[in-house]
C-alpha cells in the first residue's frame, strides 16, 4: 500500500529556486551544483510553479551545513533574511504602506500567508500565530512539521532591516529553533 503524500511533505518550488539563488550569491555558482550532487538530487532544475519533496530541502541544507561549515539553523536564518526583498515584492498588494516591522509581523498570517494559500492550494506555509504583548512586544508561535523556524527568524530580521529598524528590533528564541512548534519573542526597543 502506497503512503499518501501530504502538503507538508512537499514544498513550493519557489523555496528551492530562491535557495539556489541564495547559495550561489553567498558561495558561488558551483556550490549549488556540488550541493545537489552531494545530496543525491539528480532531477531537472527546480521550477517556481512546481512542488518538491520537503526531504530534498533538508538534504540540501544538511550538505550545505557540512560543506560550508555553517550550522544549519544559521544557514537557514541567513536564507530567511535574503528572502525578504522578494517576499515584499511578491506580496506588495497585501501590505499597507504605513506598516513597519511590528504591523508586518502582526499581519503576516492573515494577509500574506492567507494570500499564499488562496493563490496556490498546493502551497502550505507554516502557521504563524502572533500575539501582542503590549505595544513593544510580539510573541510569534511558529508551527510546522518542516521544522524550519530559523527561516522565520531570518525573515523577521530581514523585515526589520528593510524598514531600517534592525537596531530597534530584538529577536529572541524562547524554545529550540529545530522543533515543530517554536516561540519567538520580538521586542521593539525605544
């Protein structure tokens, strides 16, 4: 009997295409080819409008970590930061011009992730529950079997950098980054 593959077992091709661009920009063109070979991935190049097994991204990141001497969570965090300009461009129509980091985070699930799910029913971004803890603190609850909260941490930092608020936004992991459920505290400094 064949196992049923769920949405969580596959990832949107854009994640792979943008990871390729990140790796090539940080480590050179040949590093992507070497990573795929080391990970045993031999199919045609990743396409933006396809989906691929989640296990492939885990293999690529694992090999990248080994070959580049960077812990997987640090690599994924840097990748998350690199995604922000593309994400803001793609989802610009859902972003209010007056928003800054605080509002972006508060509205990510209802604005951007809802749009992602509506535009492509194969896409399954992580569930982000964001809770206000006053005007200067948010708690971001990340839920995903993919265990890629480090990307979310990077995206948070990238959003703060985009809004020129890096020195005013402090990101703290409240739980280990490699779990299915990860809590991230975001403090907005005076």
